[in-house]
């Protein structure tokens, strides 16, 4: 056999990489929709989610060997449906659902055909009866299609713990009869805030990687932005959905300047020419759509603060008075210690470090285990000429972070 007739290891590796990339795209775009469809068909989120997860594993093995099928979405759908039927046939307690599968319609009566099926699934995964950890794990698994190992890595949890959270969450949804639907009225507003918070946590988790590199977990960050887009497009009259999308896009636009050659670069020191102009324009458009709806909320205010930084040509040109005013408004919607800490940073630019330090010290009980609290406090102490106290605060900050890039940044400040 000539070398031209044989597949080289490099060819095989390239084929596997191509199939993995395509599978990741298909899973992101189709898994949530497929889980929702199978849940409606089979009457069980557990059956649907497990069937889709098994289909993804099958696709990963088969596509690497036999190549990518002509219609990958249809392949994944057929495999998942086959897995669900197999499980119903195998498990005695589920066999009575088999006759319902053929009789249940693919969509609910009166549901518009353009409705995004992922939205009811997402709202179900974020039901307030579930704990925040369970909401996040189940959303990442059922809606985004991440594996248990990926979720564990993203949330700094053990695989077994994540698996147990997912199993318990699905059981609770089944036992309590939690509906997979988008609620209406006041209930919808309350639940939407939970949904948006979970997506925000997803994005934040992408930047908490404990490894040596400052770069975010790009897949998880992109999943969060993608999911924010799905929500904003499906709920165009919800200003907070537009606000969260804007916020994540502002942050994502700065990513290439935030992590350079594996090192973390603070906002004040970033090369703003590296910011993604396309993402910034999309972020501003989303924030403008939200503003036109004239119903302010916390995600819009977070995004407006991010817009202030994006609009400034340099750190020195930042409109800190506007930033502080926006933080004062934000406290009415989101009076959390982290928001108050960020407000103190803006306050230091307007009233000086002494006023800001008093605000920061008042947060000690809530944030003493946060490296950010210690780092902000160290910066203010240094501005006040209290170098020994600043050094002690930086050392405490170093103790409270596992991210190696952040540790290197703090170590450089300590040594300098």
C-alpha cells in the first residue's frame, strides 16, 4: 500500500478534531432543543436528558471513525430518540409511557411554531425549588449539553458531586411535577431574573479556572454568551434579557486584551485597540434595545457601567462620576457586597481613597474570604501611604486565590 492510500496519524487526528468541533457546535445548537422535544414526547426530563447525553457520546465515537454524517443534526436526533425508546422498553416503571409517545403531539396546542423550545426547558431548570448549584449544573447539562466532567471542571466540583446534583434535580422536577414552561406575569419576572443570574454565573465560572493561564474557559464563556443571545432573541420585550446580553458582550469584547500571553491584564492597563469592535457594537445595540423598553433593572445597569468603560478612550478618560451614579442606582436593584465593593472603587476616583476604604472595611464580614476584597483594600491602603498595611492585605489576597495568573499578578505587586 502506498503512502497516498493510507491515512496518516496526522490525517486521523485532523479528522477527529474536525468531528469534535462540529459535534460541539451541534450539541450547543441542538441539545437543549432536543431535550425539550423529547421531554414533551416521552413525558420525562430524566429520560430525555440521558438519551441526548448518550447520543452525544455515540456521535463522538462514530464520527471520529466513520466521518461526519451529511445531516449531523438529524443523526443526533435519531440516535437520541432511539435511546429514549430503548430506555422505556428496558425499565418496567417507564413502559406505561410507551403508548403515549406516538399519541403525544410534537408541540403544545396553540404554541406558535417559532417559539424556542429551549426556553421552557431553561425556565424549568431554573425553578426556585432547586438549589442554585443544581440550577447551574442542570442548565449546563440539559440546555448546553456539557458533560458531567466539563461541568465539574467549570464549577470546581468533583464529578460525582455534579452527577448527584443533576440526578437529584431531575428527580425533584419529576416528583414535584415542575412544569417545563415559560411562566407569565409576576412569576415570569421573578424566574427570568434567576435564569439570567445562572447565565451570568456561567460566564463568571469561565474566568475562575485554577490553571496557570489567564485565558478564560472559552467554550464555557461562549456557551454563556450564546445562551444570553437565545434568551434575548426569544424574549425581545424583556429589557433585562437585553441587558444581560449587552453585559456579557462588553466583557467578551475585552477578552483578548484581558489575557495576553497567559498573563492577566487589569482593565486600567489593557490595550484598548485589542478590544473587539464588532462585539462592542452588538453590546451597545442590545443596551439601546433595553433602554427603549423603559423598564430599568440590574442587568441593564451592570451593562451601562460596562459601557462607560468601553466608551472611554483610556482609563484616565473614564467618566467616573457617571460610573458612581450608575452604581448608586444599581444598589436599589442589586445591593450585594460585590456591587458595593465595585462602587467603592469608583468612589475612590471621586472622593479619594479614605472615603472608599471606609466603605470597603464595612464589607469585611461579607467578603473577608474574597481575594478581590483584600486586593482592593491593598490598593486603597497604598494610595494612603500605608505601605505595610497594603503589603499585608496583598498577602491575604494571595492566600485566597487559586488562579495562577492572578497569583502572579499579586506576587508582582508585592515584590514591586
